[in-house]
């Protein structure tokens, strides 16, 4: 796993989906909050995700869960920069920064982070897209309706897939106008962000429509609440098999990057779906025999 591989991935039409491991250096994230606040704990978690097959690590210092308190840029930097520095010193890791603040993104890119994951698609901070254009780094533009403080308000769409797609097309245009090249841009339907369980399921059902935007699609379903509602699992850690089903579906329907907490199990899911896809296209011969 090298940053070069990630750049190659963005530029080649034939690609294997990548696994993005989630590392939240927050006290309050919905699933892993408080676990990786110290630098050694964060580095250990990143290393074990890479060993388990993560292609890139997405580090966030501000929870996006409903009701989460916004974290000032200075505090996000205080949490992120030592982790970025430590991971950079290990070498060979592709580091993504999950932030909507251009100040935080700039500081982390200065320390050697490779890309930015902006869950506001550049809407929160007018300096974000010009920064991405200037630094020529990949960016994730995610659909979002409302801020964490308002995410609990009942979301309404007449056609959630069409509206998400229209929003992503508009944000792609905004990124181009700011000077970003298409090759830098990854799109994300924003599973769970201002959406009911039914909206999330419809987005998964029609995920292939998002791929027609012509950019790599990131899918972030990992351990989310809609899985809990359907599988009757209250604790996010109990949603691994439900998550695996969404990852299998996502890969089969064109997702290019899977943002997950449980890297090892989801890597297996991706490998198996890719083998089946390969067989459908090219045939599959050989391998071991028996149970
Ligand atoms: N989901 C979360 C955070 N960032 N980024 C993208 N691009 N897509 C997502 O679906 C996405 C995201 C929420 O998950 P998590 O980071 O585990 O929780 P929290 O926001 O509470 O830290």
C-alpha cells in the first residue's frame, strides 16, 4: 500500500475497490469515539488496519453524528497533526483527512496527508475547493442534508437518488470552477446523512445510478444506524454482518472505495465479490480443491 497506488487507482479505468479504514481521534464518534485519542493508540489502530488490508486511512477529529458539537479548527489540528506526523514517519500509508475546514485540511496536507474527505462537499468552507485545486490532491465530495445539529430533523426528498445525484453533479461543477481536475474528485452519496432508513436503502438499491457521474464512488455504510434498525442491533459493534451485506452489494453495484471500521472482515467481502466479478467477465480456472 503506497500513496502511488492510490493515485494510480484514481487514474485507471480498471480498478479493484479500495478499503478506507476509519480512525476517529474524537471523544464522541458514534462507533469508535474515545478509543484512539492518544497518539500511540491511534498509530496502533492505523497499523492494524493496514495489516488487515486497508488501502488508506481516513482520520477525523470531529464527529458527524446527529447532535455532535462542532470542534474548532484549532482543536481538530491539535488532535490530528501528531497522528499525521506519526503515521507519515512510518511511511507507505495513504492518509485522508475527514474535515470540512480548509484550515484543518491545509495544516494536515502541510504535514504530509494525501487527500481530504469533506462531508460538506466544500459547502461549509468557501476556501476548501480552491485549496484542493491548489494542492492537486484527491477530495471526497459527499452529499449531506443539514449539519450534525440539524440531522435529526425529518429529511424529505421526492426522489432521493435523483436529488443526491443532482447535488453531486453541482458540487462537481463547483470543484471544476474552483480549478480542480476531474481526476481529483471522488463522490459519495452520504449514507446516513440527513436520510431515513428507507432513503439509505433506496440509495443502495440504485447505487449504480451514482456511478454514472463518471467519478469513483465512495460508500460509507459501516455500522450505521439504518443497519441497526433493520437487524435489531443497538450497539454499532454488533452491526458487522449487516455492514458486510452492504459492502458486498456496494462492490457488486460499482462502489470504488469502502469506508469501514472492520477492515479485515470487509476485505474478505471485497475479495470474494471481486473474484465472482472476475469469473463473470473472464472465467475462473484452477485453485484448490475440496472443502
Ligand atoms: N460517514 C461518517 C464520517 N465521515 N465520510 C464520508 N465520505 N462518507 C461517510 O459515509 C462518512 C464520512 C460517519 O461515520 P464515523 O466516522 O464512524 O462516525 P463519526 O462521524 O461519529 O465520527
